């Protein structure tokens, strides 16, 4: 990894870390989200980015944004009003990464804020170039998941001195898991992205591969995508519940896991 890549990687980690810490400590949520948006925009070249949280009635409970200028914010809001919002209602849209041509090409994204299966809100933004935003999908999804955890922790935190001893223990445990989740995503997703990308590039040359090599590469690709799924589910945890793993050993319950295990397809690997 060159110095620029390492610096960008550390910057991404710091943004996620600050959100996790803010949520765990019950700090000012709008201010923390605003700082995260400002730093994210500067890091990946967004001209406008916005976080919206909906309340129980569907009304906007949190609306934080950052933009370089009014025109960029207007374009972002237009995309939300004319495209993303309608697709969420009609087609249950969760995430999208789009590119637009024309005289002023741009790319846009939206990723969800989800607690369990419940859609709490969305993050969306635009970048003045029709390429590049899809390369930030892991980071943007991780950012949305981290903000979701901060929202849940912020809204669910009991005032100082309140709550049972068990509730305080559970909250402290979740805080530790949240920081671990951000670290794991940083340390695993960076090399995983490189590995997955190279495997997919090789698979694009399938005509040059033997059936056996292609099959094994597909198993590697599937395994890498399952690792990515695990790291994302870790970020979306809202309680640190344990389950038995082997004998007296315990592990964090990440919820539902895929039924298909790629390792079972090739027992010799």
C-alpha cells in the first residue's frame, strides 16, 4: 500500500471511529454527523452530502447536510425528491450508485440507515464526475451503519444515574463492540477489497481459464463477499448478545447467516 492509499485509509478509519465514539458517549448527534459529512466530502470529493432520519410518523427527525455551494445542494435535493424518495416508496430502494452524463457529468449515491429490518433514514450525496463513486461503496455503507449505531445509542441512552446495573453493563459492552466493529471493518475491508477486486478481474477473463480454475475463483469470490457481509452485520449490531459457539466458548450473535457456505462446495480447499 502506497503512502497516499495508507493516508486515505487512516482518514476513513478516523471518520468512522469518531462517529462510533460519539454515539457511545452520547455526544451531540447533529454536530457529530455534520463533522463526519464535512470530512467525508473532503476525503472523497463530494460536492454535497446529506443525512436524513425519519421519525415514527415519517416526519424528518434529523436533517444534516454539507455542500460546497447552493447549486450542488439543489442538485442533491432534486435527486432525492425526484428519484430516490419515489423509489424507496415504490420499489423499496435501499442503496444505489448512479452516474449521469451531459454537459456537467456527476455521480450520486444513496445508502440506508437501517436498524435490523427497519429503515430509519438515508444518506445521499453527489460528486462532480460521472465515475468513481461506486469505488467508495464499502466506506459509504460503513459510514451509514456507524451513524445508525450512533443514532440508536444517542436516542436509547438513559440519563446519567438512571438504568439498572445490567443495562449499564450491556451499554458498556455494546460500546466496546462498536469500537471493535469499526476497527475490524478498517483492518479487514481494505485488503478484502483488493483481493475481491483482483479475483473479479481474473473472472472477467473466463475464456482464458480452465473450468477448474474458474470454479475455484468463484468460490474465493463468494467467500470474500461473505466476509464482507459479516463485517457489515457487525457494524449494524444494536445489542451485544452472545451465543454458544463450542462447549463453554461464546461468540457475538450477528443475526442470520447465509445458508450457503462456499467452503462446503470444495472440501479440498
